[in-house]
């Protein structure tokens, strides 16, 4: 089981790796749902993690709140992707939604294209769960066509437990089969990870408490 630990800044990185995290998703300000970390923090985390052969995925999110971004915010995100690459990150995670609640393909294309030019893996984060369920299969097909590596999803509102969302998560996993990886997250802990893995038949999970 690959355990992706969602961490804020450098402080807890040595601890979560020592406790069994196999991949790091690096953020700033988890209380706001995670925003882009600084260059200095990213560089230090990458140096530490790479010495232990642990990959690092960097959050690209210029602010808290929704995932509908202005032209200026997209410019910031493009610069932050360059920053993540310069710091040595393995991947970046982001998500853009349009005013209709659909995947913002225009802005996603710009961000994905730059990340791939810089040889970074791309992850669609939980903004995916903001897309209407009847549009999610189309979003999966589009993201896979753009060579996005995986989608982080809770399978629904974070106000619901992960077990509440099992039915839709199974649907998402089925839609994505042989196209794109699905990374369940949100409420997955060291205590329930084995149970969730059995229920969903997945081999990777994400969380802030994924290791004890």
C-alpha cells in the first residue's frame, strides 16, 4: 500500500517518512485546505525526501476558497509550477473549475502543458469532487487524454465520511480503470486504511493522518 502523507511545511516530514509514508504531498496552510508552499520549504522537503527515495508532489493553489481562477491567478500558478520544478519536485497537484461547475479545460490545459514540459507528474486534486457527478466520467476521460497521472478524490462532500462515499468512489474507480489512477483521500487514517483498501480494492491512499 502506497501511503501519501499530506503535510504542511517541513516540520512533520521526517516524522511521517519514518512512520511509513511512501510519498509526500506538500502544502502550506492545511487549515485553509492547502495552498502553495514557499520555494525554500519545497527545496528543503525535496532534498530530505529524495535522500530517502521518497517522491514529493507540490500543491499549486494560490489561495483558499473555490477553484474558479482569474487570469492573474493562473499566471501565478504557472510561475509556481516553474518554482516546484526548480526545487526538484516530482509532481504538482492542482484543479480548475469553471463558473458552471465543470472542469475548466482551457486553464487546466495551460497548467498541464507546462508541467509536462518541465517533466513533472500532474495530479488533479479534490477540486474533482466539485464537478457535478454526471460530468465526472467525462472529466476522467479528458484528464486521462491529457496524461494526468491520477485524481485525488473523496468521492463526494468532505462533510460525509469516506465510508458514506464508497458507492460513488467505486463508480469513479470503475470509470477510471486502465485510464488514470484514482487516489482516495479525506478521512483515511492509520486506523481505517486497511478497511478502506479492502472495500475499494486500491493500492494507494492519501491523508494527513495516513501514518500513526
